[in-house]
């Protein structure tokens, strides 16, 4: 079973620690996740309020690209190419433009 033997089978959504003597116990990673979620909440609420005042609805995105690359290729060879670096410092692949002006990705994406 994937994740067996690991306390964090799903690192993004598993906030459940263990329970000992009726008290919830979590580790440092769990505390960091909960803290970061709490720190990001005011920004999300502020963005929602600003969108509502401007007459825009949040959540009208048409598409999302999620790249889950555990052990995958380097960011330099995919989403963050450095074409201006010397040849020995950058990845071996060329870049192609995206629909967003000025943004390029690896030619193999």
C-alpha cells in the first residue's frame, strides 16, 4: 500500500496526528502545516473581499495545471528555464513560449 509505514500518507491534507490519553498529539510537520494554513487564511479572506467589492467572482478559473513530480525532472529543465545562463550552467533543452507573454517553458512540456 502506498504510504504504508509513513505517518504522512498525504502531505497536503493529512492534519490528523495521533491521540494519546485523550489529547491530540501531532509532530512538528503537522504543526507547521496547520500554522501555514492559519497564516494564509487572512490573505485568502482579503482577496475574496476585494473580488466581491470589484464585482468579480472567485473560482471562475477555466483550468489548472498540477505537476506532482516527486523525484521528477529539475525545475530548470521544466518550468524555470534559464536560457541566459552559460551553456554549462543551464539545462540541455530549449524553451518555447506560452500563451502568457514573456513566460517560457521547456520544449518537452
